[in-house]
C-alpha cells in the first residue's frame, strides 16, 4: 500500500473497503483472520477498475466475505433449519438497491407519505436459497492458507434446487 506504483488503484480499493466491509473481528471463525483480510483487500484491488457485476461476484465469493456475512456454509433447508439470510439481506440493503426506492434526484419515493421498500422478507428468503451451497475452495486446514486467495466453490448437494423468484424476477431450476 505504501510503495505501490498504482496509487489510484490503492485509493479505489480503500474506498471499496468502506462499502464492501469485512472486519477482522467478524472473521473470528477463521484461524488466520489477518491473512483472510489481506486476501480480501487483494480482491478489492484486483476489481477496483472492473465492472460492478464482476466486483460483486468476487466480493460475494471471497472467503472473508463468505465468513463475515454467513454465506459460507449456508445450505438448503432441512427439517427445522433454513438457509442463512444474512448475506442475502446485506447484498440488497448495503451493496445494491438499498432499503427504499429512490427518485432520480436521490430523494425517497413515497406512497401515502411513507417510503416504498425495495424488497420484502420473501425476497430475502428466496435470494438466500439462491446463495446456498458455497464453501471454501479447499479444506479448512489452517496450515493451507491458499484457500483465502481462491473464490469459494459451489457444492450442488447443499444447494436449494428448483426454480426461484425474487424482486419480481425468476430463475429457472
């Protein structure tokens, strides 16, 4: 950071880290939290000048974000358990559409004097099913630190199968 020749990339990565936040304290489940956080900053640096879709995908599949907002290890519903909704909620609320619909000037759209919500609890629950089945790319062996630099991989046996819908759209099974 201090001696990098690409100062603009470093500044953009820092700005992105203030939006796509992970905290070392929130990575308590990881043995090498500092390595996970450093690898996460590498993800932000790599995607600093890319498009938003690629950035959001890279952030979502990073081991640090997966751990911090509970997408890592979220599995399909079984018995009394349901997919973890934390990342689904945060990706809509903090990283993309926000809590309330906005006018082109940034003011809130109102209906009967109240702000119009951008998503419902059903949208959160349905998006959570879409985000099931992700885990570290390699074993959880704390001596094999390479998995922090790899995107999480998908395990189809832990994924919620079938067609899904959220935000007025649908995804085929």
